[in-house]
C-alpha cells in the first residue's frame, strides 16, 4: 500500500452519495414544514384565503429574501399551489396541517423535534443505560398528549372503538373507565355512539387540564369527567361496565398481574376489559422496518409486552373470559386488542407474564 497521498484530480467518487443527499434533503424538508407550522402559515391561508408573496411576507413577518424559495419548497412538497402569483392550500394541507381540521397532525409532526423528544438527541437515547428518573408530574407533557391524540386518529382509535361497540353489552353499558386515557379520545368516541354512557378518564393530575380541553371541544363536559391520580398505587373505583387500557402497560410489565386484578375489581360482573397493546414479534425478532421499530421502542418504554400466550393465561386465571383477540393497525404495526369479559370471582393465583431474556 502506497504512502503517497491520493491524487485528488484522479479520485473517483464512489456511487451512492445521492443516498446521503436524500437524507439531508429529508431533514431540510422537515425544517421547512416545521417552520410553516410554527409560523402559522397554513392557518393564515385557511382564514384569509389565497395570498401573494408580499402579503404572506408581511403577515408572518418573514425576511423577504427567503420567502419565494420557502413558498416554492412548500409547493414542491405538495402543501401549497401557486396560480396567478397567489398561494393556496392543497387538500393535503387542509386535511392535516390546518389546526381546526378534525384530522390535524401538526403537533404529532412537531413532536419529533421538541427538546424533550427521544429523537432530538438520539445519540444520548442510544447510550443511556436506563431512562432518567423523572418527577411523577414531569411526563408526559401536554404536547406529547396532543401528539398521541393526533396519532390515534389514523385508524387505531376507529378500529378499537368499533370493536368495543360490537360487543353485545355495549348498548346497555352506562359507565366506562379509560385508564391512562390522556387525551380522552376513546372515551369521547364511545360516548358519542352511546348517549347513555358516562366515562371517567383517569390519568396523572397534571394531564387532566389537557384532557378537559379535548372534552370541551367535543361538547361532552356533562358525560366525560377526568380523575387525577397514580394508576399504580391508587384505587380506580368500581361498578364500571367497561374498562379500557390502551398502550399503558409497557412501563408496568412487572406489575401486570396487579393491574389486571384491579381492572377485574373495577368491573361489574359481565363487564368488558378492552386492552390494546403492542406485543413482541415471534421470537422477539425484527419486523423488518428498523426506523419504525426504533420509534415504537421509544414509545413503549424500550419494549412491547412479551409472551402473549402468558398474557392470555393471566386474563383467564384472573377471572376473565377472552371474547375476542383482534389485530389493530397502528402507526407502528399491528397492536393486539384483547376484549375479555369478567366472569366468576377474582383468582388469587394469577401468574404474571415473564419477559424475554433476549430483549428485556
């Protein structure tokens, strides 16, 4: 091997550098859309109608030197059109980027780059041995709850609530507990279908102001209430027809038996437990999409639940009869929805599912 420096004139750049450029361009596109959301561009156009470059520059207090290319980038990305020097929202932008749209996704999009996002300093996320100790009322943040709400609207909430509505006891149900419900969308959706249903959304005390705002937006303040507390250490009340637990149990894997036992106690005889969570792929192997798997891992406290067969046995030994086990499409692949009916008396011999030594 020669010790002489490489001749720069003769250096042939290998194929494939465009792949790196495309990743950089993706980051730049994210920043363009992030700026448009934070500046309120889409809301301004929705309220004021099409605007020319000068009007937008003045309204948003932009540096005019950048406005043309900024708006053109949004045209290229498919969020604006330009006709006769007037910029208009596309259907894509109206559906997902205008705050008053029922399918608004802006908070979810922005959540990736927020200071408290695990993606924001991903090197630190990869090297931390265990999650940092955080005060009980420090997480989740209201912005995180808003992002969860918007993500649920992509089909998961609809699939879960339709499955619950299909239960033969739903029309006669009068009380629902949405445990760790955060945004309260599951409770809101089910109360919209059943006019006789009343719901309690149980979550951390610092969350409930955000929950109340969602409830107010849907006009259900008289039927959906919030209760602040610690789901692990406090009682949940009793006499419920339905108990719903969605994506809460990952951080309580070692207390699953206690949680399922408390759900049993909270339900009336014949009541329904609806439990919606991600489980490991067979053998805890990869499902083939590394980025999505990483994102799911971040949002499930490092790992989904393990051993679905043992979880099913836990339900049975606690005193539940599994009515249905359904696949539910989510942003991170299929979740499993357990719909189980309370039968008999609570067992004192409920066995807690173990963890996978390969991944936990």
